[in-house]
C-alpha cells in the first residue's frame, strides 16, 4: 500500500530584527554545582552567586543582562543572508562553540536553513 504525502503550504515571514536571539537568560538559566549562574546550558558565563540571592545576581550582572538583551539584529552577517527567512534555528551557545562568538553565523544553522529552503520550494 502506497501512502501519499500531503504537501502543506508554509509561509516564511523572515525574522524580526528586534526579536530576542533565544530564551537564554529570559526563559532559562542554569546553576552549576559550584554555585555559578549561566543563562542556559550551552552558554557558559559562570557568574558566581557568592552568598547573594539568585534574583540579585540575575538582575544585576552585566554579562547576564547583555546576553538577555541580544536580539536578531545582533547576529553577524545573518540579516543580509539570502536564506535568513528560512533560518528557524539559531543558538548563541552553539555559535560560540562552533565559531567563537555568540553573535556569529554557524554552519549548522546555515545548513538547516538551506535544507528548509530546498524543501519549501
């Protein structure tokens, strides 16, 4: 028995330059066994709590605030990419690991965007 696959129409609106890069520091955090706070599992800032309350560290640390305030327009080279509207996956932590910067393009996100573009056309 052969099954037919129903092709659905999907529209890709692109990205909003003012949209947050991801939920790091906004929707997620990580506290290590050593009492260090990170905005997510992938992004390691290792901000020490040192007897302070978590909310004090969370609100007052400049590195956490900087990470929390990154938006799509901060991505280096991405806004001029012809495949940007297909780029549905961007992880600053993965960009840091792969390319050395949290705002850098990274190959896996670009590869996924190209695959999505190819499938969508």
